[in-house]
């Protein structure tokens, strides 16, 4: 995974040191979910088993239903490794929603220890995507809320770890920080230049050839944002296939960024967003503006949208 080695090492180091909660955060479409999904592949620690989970759409559900879905999805995700865990569902009883409604502690006190025993591991790491679905937590809702439930769970069980991912700046989530104040945190940020260049060139090795000027142009527009970098490259590949011309120049990059028409519209965004244009992204250059002015405006639009919070 391009440009995330330092982040994976940060996670590994903190797990080894016993950090039971590690907070990851970053802006929209920066690659947070991809990073979370790849942790089991890039953080190889003996005695740790990782369980990818998502809380998307769970913010209005009662705690019992959320815990049931976490338990169900844990079994489902781990059972996908049929060679090692194919019979997991037969070994670990899935609590019902009714049972969890009567006693939510069944999840932490019974299900998770039984799961860990069946896996033959000491340490269980829950990878929680879309954790800020619960960002509106208020202290008076504590008895039925996931945040304090997990806080208590990791406090009581030193072999339980959680890595939540949130799509907001941490200072916007004071309740979360208050509960997990000692947790190390790391931003999933923009790629550095070397990693961004690898993201541009390596996936298309043997198909597309980029001039150095073309690479520089892509980085000028994407600023190292992985999603936008991939959008531009996807548009460039489509253009190369249409024209049967596999050498990419700065002119080609400019063409997919504004459709080559001087309209301030972006083919790259249209391909990736189903028709969203630069005008929908905040670019207000007039059609009669100079090419340089339009390109500057487009670049600012990329960056403005890239930095916008979800």
C-alpha cells in the first residue's frame, strides 16, 4: 500500500507497547477505510488477530443491536479465512439481540473471550470503521452508548484492543477524546511526493509511460491526495485507450483536468463522481479567463474540496 509504511509501523509499535486504543483520523476520501482494511496484511504481529468491522449506519440503533452486529460480523469476517477459521461459527455462540438487550456485558464478558479462545490467540484487535457515526455522543446517554461501553471493555480486558477510524478532526470530538484521552492517535494524511509518484506510475507499469512533467502536473493538481491522484490517473488511462497513445504528457493531464475545452470542467471528476464538475466544487472562473487562470482556479478547487471535512 503506497505511502503508509510509517503509519503501519506506528500501529505495530503501539500494539507491542500495550496501547489498547489507537485512534486514526483523516479527512474525506483520504484512504482511511483502505488503511484499516490493510492493517491485517501489513501489521504482522504474533499473538494478535485483527477483526475488520464497520459501524456505518449504526448511530441510531440501540446498543444491543450494535453489539449483536459486531459479534455477527466478527464471525463472518474471520470465517472468510476458511483454512484457519472455517468452523468458527460452530465453536462460538452468537448472542441474540434479546440476550444483549437484557445483559449487554455478554458481548465483552462472554462472546469476545470465547472468540479469542477459539482463535487460539491472546490478543484481539477490533478495527472499527466509521467510528464517528457515534460522534454526537453526550454524557447523559452513557448507559446505552458504544463509546463508554468500549472504554469499560478495554479497561477490564487487557487483551482487547480497538483501532477506531474517524472522519473528523479529533478536536471536533471532545467526548471521544475525553473517554480515550491517553490513546495514541495518528492522522491518515496526504501522500508524500515519493509515495504519490509510486501511486501514479506503478499500477500502470507496462501500459502507460508518464513523462516527468506529466507526473509533476498530476501532483500540482492532486497535492498528494490519493483519491484525486487515482481519479486523474484513471481519466488519463481512459484517454490513452481512446486515443491509442500510451505516453502521458503534461498536455494530457491538463486535458483531463478541464476537458481541454477551457470550461473549468474536469473529466477526471466527471468519471469519478458521476458528473460533478469544477463548478460544483467551487471553481468560478469565467469561460473567457486565461488558461493559466483557469488551471490555478481548478487546482484551488481540488485542494479546497480535498481539505473539506465530511
